[in-house]
C-alpha cells in the first residue's frame, strides 16, 4: 500500500477549521503533559468511589475506529468514554465496509455524518489520523499509525513512572529491543525527553533506526547498559511490520540469548515496563514480567485514566492548530 504521506499537497482537500487533535507527542508541550497527568490523577481518585461513572461528557459521542488488532488500547478508550458518560461506537475494519474496499476518506466522511465529537483511530499507515482530520469536524486521537506514533501510550507510561517513582525529571530510562518498528519507542523518546528524563536505546544494530540520536537520546548495542537505568522499558519484536524475507536477527532464540531482559541482567529495584502484548521467553523473561518491580499491570490500569484525561482535555480546552506534516526518523 502506498504511504499516505505520498499524496501531493495540491491534491489534498483544504484543511477544515482548526480543531484540537492528539496525533503526536509533538503536539504537546511540557505544560500540556503536566495538565494531562494531573487530570488523570484526579480521575484515578474519582474512580475509587463505589459509583465510578462521571457525568462529565454526557451527550458527547466517541467513535473508536481500529484497522489493526488491539486489546488494551481499544478497550481502555471505550471504557474511558463510558466512565465519562459519553456515547460510544466501536468499529473494526474486519466486518465493516473496509473489507469491501472502502477508502479511509470515505469511512471518515461516513462517520462524520453522525456528527461525532472525537474519532479515535488506529491504522497501519503512517499519517492516517492526520488524513482523517481533513474530512471531519471531530477531534482526532491517534491510537497508533504504523511505526510512527502512539501518543496516549507514551502519556500512560509517563503517568505510570510518575506515580511509581514520584518524578520523571532526572530519571534514566533504557528502551530495549525492536526500536526500528516501534511507534511506542518513538513516542516515548519524545515524551521522556520533553519531561526531563534521559533515554538510552538498546538493541541490535539492525533494529535501531539510523539517525535516531538526533532526537536527543543515546544509542548502545550493549545489553549490559540497562544496568544503569532507573526504568527498563522492553519492546517486543514487531514481526508484523517486518518486510517479508528480511532477517533483522539470526533467530528469536539468538535474540533472546543476546537481548532478552532476564533477572540476571537487572539490578535490585529496577522498574520494568512493557507496552504489551508480551512475548514471554523472547524479549522478556517471565520471572521479570511477574516480579515485584514490574509495572506492566500498572501500565494497563494507567491507560484508562490517562485516556479519560485525553478525551476530557480535547473537549474542554482551547484550540490549537493541526500539524501539517508527519515527521519520521528513517
């Protein structure tokens, strides 16, 4: 499939009036992130009550449009909208008109006819959420576009770290594994640096993007480097995004032997994170995933309140312009 970004600007329809969207961590500044994390914390306290439903977004409509498989992201966005009393509509490409060849543009126009307030979209093509902004008056949230961005995952990871360690500024985070195909890694590098953390990318040379140091992170191919980090963030092998016939590592067995995160490679007290789904016994040892220092389950819980905060913030805060270009590290 052709990259959506390849469509010439002069063939695109004129942009709609500026609406606030969350397409990338680059849409946010530090004050935005602080506000979102504080809002998420407020929602977390509210959900401790016996009655967990809030009337905050009553009468609003949230559409979840997922062209890729998802458990955590799709379920947490749907539950976040329901916790805020919004009406929800969830659409997956399987079983929809997408299977009959309907374009993303026509799907966006169809959904826009229902006058939704927010469209949450996950799509395998880089730039898909940005394209949707041109055919809808709704706020658009990027729930993952190809290997480009996954901003709400980065926000929930920031929230998890802050809740566990009390701060983000000054921490050292090592991100380990298949950085090349990971939208989570790209969003997290930007988000962590924005909030004052230092980031080291660790993995085999074939899975580290060329030039990614330009973002402000460090790169090493030495797995022992994770020992210096406060948080070790483990990525899975994104086999579904790897070109057929390309051998990025000799074998999964060899990858595990050289790059798998095991108890022996960690020091006591190091926190471990993973965006899921995990491949236990490949990129992460089961003993690490289930240890007292694992924040993986907490990340899932954080996803609900952070996505509540994103929906609330988009529908209550002032306007910002839509970015005109998608940037990616090659």
